[in-house]
């Protein structure tokens, strides 16, 4: 019996990296899944993997910058399973197009916000009535240690992730009495995103060299169990918190 038995979860960014690792872990813990991602090929791969293992997963191609497509993800969850218990907002765009603050354009910032805090908020708002109806919900957002550290060269991304942390805190205070708890995790996990540009490749080298654990964490083994706990009934008194999943690279408390 898994910690998510009988629960229905929406996972965004599910086709690769952390989202894919979480999809595997959620399925193994018993959740029925709606998997959303912009990559149809990636969704096909993870869905076939889960189906072959006997798990229940429904893929929905979704560009999170398009509100109508967000609606379709939520509507599919209700149509297929009749409820939504868990929302894991993992998708984030604008990662490959980052600059130092002086060179950051309005379009870069808008892209980071549209595909980060704005779409996270929209997913939360659209899932809220279904969670409220049942008096139960687990919302997990994805931030970044960069929003705390202010490392040079990632201005738009850092601002977007800081906004997601603020969004999480606001939801925790407004929705906690509804039985809905909202938390965010700050992952430092080796994913293909670190291969998207020279700044990211350099950041990956720094993380591996300086991490107190002496290694770079992985999506399935290191990150997904934490997210699965945040999605479980056992996290019901954890609300509005930022959880670092980074081997101690950044100390939050």
C-alpha cells in the first residue's frame, strides 16, 4: 500500500527531469495521474513506461503559457477520475534564455513569469474548487535556491522563482482552513536542463564541486520521495514551507 493510494494527481512538466521522476514515484505510491507537458514525445515515453508497469496515467499535451490548455488538463482530470487531490506544479519555461540583470529584457521576464508563477497560479485557481469540495488538497510548487542566493546571470528566472515562493505562502494562509496545504520545494537536481547553455553547464560543475554531500542529486532517487511526501496525507500540518532538496547546498532556516 502506497502513501498516495486512491489519490488523483496532476503533474506538470512530467515528460522529463524532476517531473518524470515524480511521475514514476507517484505512480508507485498508488496515485492515478494526469501528466501534462509541452513535449508530446516525452509524454508518450513516460506514459508508455507507466502503462507497461500497470500504472494508471493519462497524458495531456499542454503549453502552460496557454490558459485554455491549462483548462483542458484540469477538465481531463475531472472527466477521467472525477476529482483532484494533488497538484504538483513542476513545469517552468524560459530556462535557456537567461541574462545578467542589466541585459534582461521585459520579454525575458514576462516569459519566465508566464511559464512560472502565472501558470502555477492558474493551475491552483482551477484546481481549488475541486479540492475545496472534498475538503482536501495538496499543492506542491517548484522554486529554486537561486531565488535565495541571487547568483549572477539568472535574473528573470530568479525573480520568477521568488514569486512562486510568495504565491505558495499566500495560498497557505488563505486556503489552509479548507484542508488544502501548499508547499514549495527548491531542488538542486541533475536534469537535462543543465545542458541548455554555458551558464547552466558552469553552474552544474560548481554544484557538483561544492555540494556538502559530494554529489549531484537525482530526480527519482533523491527528489521524488520528498515531493511524494508533500503530496501525501502525512504532510497535512506542513503548510507554506520551502523545502530545500539540495544536499545542504543552501541552508534556508
